[in-house]
C-alpha cells in the first residue's frame, strides 16, 4: 500500500534528525519516444523548484547501461522543507508534465551522514547535452582467467551446455549471451531486457549452468565458491566488466552481421583513455552509412577493455573500422596506449596484424528466438 506524505513525514521525523541535510533520489524509466518531452519537463521543474525554500541543488543522470533509465537527485537543507513541499499542491502541479513521460518511478530519501571534500565542478561544456536513445537492453560482461594449459577444456565446457530459459519474470528476459576467449581470459557478454541483477541470479540458479560452473572451478586462477554468498559476491564484483558505451547504426541488426570481440592489449594505467578513445571514434563512425560496423559496445574495468562488434562482411576487409579507429589521428593515439608488435599503427599495413592480436576466439553465441 502506498504511504501518504503525512505518514512518510511521521516516519522521517521519528527516525532521522530534521536538521540534517537530505538527499532525495528518484529512479525513473522514461517511455520510448518521450525523452525530449521528459527533458523539457525536467528543465521547467528545475526553474520552479530552485525557488522553493530549503532546496539546495538538483542533478539529472542517464544510465550508461540502459538509456531508458534515469536518475534525479536533489539535495535539501533538511527533511522538513522537502516534506512540506512534496505534500503541497504546488508540487503536484509541478510534476504533472512528467507523468506522461515515464512508466515507473521510485523515490528514496536519505539523511547525509558523511561527506568528502569535492573537487571543483567541471565546466558545463563537459556535460552530456543530448540524451542517448536506447533499445531497452542492458549490456554487461563478466570476465575471469583460467590456468594456462586448461583453455581447450574450458572452451569445450562453455560451448556445450543447455541454454537457460530466456524468460526470467514478467518484466525481464535474457536476449543474448556471447562468450569469447583470448589466451587464458574468458569474457561472457550478456544482453538483458529488464533487470540485469534478476537475470544474473536466474542464470546462476539453473541446474545446467551450475553444473558447468562447477566443472570450470578447478581450472580457475582465482578460487571461488558460488554456494557461499560472500565468495559468490566477491567473484561477481571481481568479474564485472561494465558496458561504458554502446552505439548502433540502426534499430535492428541485419541478418548478415557477424559478432566479434576485440580485447585491446592496454598499457598499465591506460584503460580509461583507450575506452574513451573507442567511444569517441564509434560516435563518429556511426555517422558513416558505409561503415561495416553496425553495432559496437565498449566494456571497461581498470585496464581491461573489450569491444563487442557486429560487422557486415569479413572482419579483415576493413581493419581500421573493425578496430574502431577511423579518425585520422586515432591509430597513432591508440598506438601510444596499447602494447603491439607493429612499429607504428598509423601505417595501414600494421593494422591487420594488430587486429589479429586483439581478436578473441568465439566460443558460443546464443540468443532468444525472437531477438
């Protein structure tokens, strides 16, 4: 049952000091095609709420995993002015324009207990000015290493298991799982509609998946016990390889597109720079209708950078596009950030060899029948 603002105010008064600063977090899912109306409504609301006594600041964020998911955070001098405002007729009128733009909202309120000194705010020009239009799919990857010499056995195990049920619940389903290896590193990329965490838990509970994971355990370089909650949590945190950028040239993949994965041999400390370079290059390349790469997703954590691409035609036909360095200066910049055997990546003849150094071996690629 939904609580009234009066009940919420009573609970906050009883459990949190009203004189401490308050952080309000609003999670939203914006409807397809309503992004611009949502942004216009937010801008209008910001101008009005700035004049509300006790309001300190507001911030709007868009998920890097699912562009349909948005986050609004606001800070208030204390809980009292916020609760007085949220229970007012002015608040109800202020948020009306947003109602037709969102499918779901969730509001959370927190007292600010500790705070670290903050660096100067970045110039506004560095902020994202345009919303990303997503396809409702959350992209994520898991990576781990196996003991050298066990690669062939691990690949066989990972290629020969029964796919789990695609439907997780009424709002979540598995769309596609792509698994690749390079040396002793394994990367499994998943695409999910709905709740990523629910999907990962669903997969982990399937008997056929658990049997494969148990069979792989002796081959892992770092031990894990998925039956132990703490060990499982440590593994998933250690293995997480988040998607930091996704770009598609169209709304649907052409049937002739083939999936490939490239693992860039990043120099120590250069992972972030490589991921940012690839993201910028993909944005530029997407404007070229002749580019054979129709979809690209960059995954990054520390110095692990993997780019998942769907390509028309042989990968080697256009090494520059496949590597994501179509810009004039991009090969030279990438060459300074990665380990490679070529003298200079700016030399066109060096790119096919570097492409072969990055290309991962496909193990399995499974997707739902209607995806």
